[in-house]
């Protein structure tokens, strides 16, 4: 995975939230969009915690870059696989306590 320099923590936090919101909108899946909206407080809390872990914002930025690249190349299979890896990676980090 390429290493992407992420912006300052606060800027990345806003960009991270916006990235996931745009993905949900672009999916044209109303259920996913509304689900994301309903759990946004939980997601915000988890992102605030994970941003404190060393290297996590850079790792997330790298996943985001690759996912956006797959979307721009109109490769939904790759984008879906990368998003799944991103979520699984984050879940594993939470299980390990960062």
C-alpha cells in the first residue's frame, strides 16, 4: 500500500468523515447512506480514538487514496475490496487496542 502523507490531524478528521459520506452518497444506496447518517456519532467517536494511534491517519489516508483511485478508474470490484480491507484493518486495530 502506498504511504500517503496525511494533512494535520484536525483537517484529516474532517476529510475522513467527508470521504465516507461521499462514498455513501456515490453508492446510490439509500439504506447505506441513511445508516451511515444514523451511526455518525459512533463513527466520530471511533475516529477520534483511532487518530491517536501512531500511523493510523496515514494508513487510513493510504486506503482512501487507493479506494478513490479505484472509483475514478470505474473499478467497483477493486473499490469494494479495498473498502472491505480498510474496514477489517480498522476493526482489527480496535480489537488490538491500537
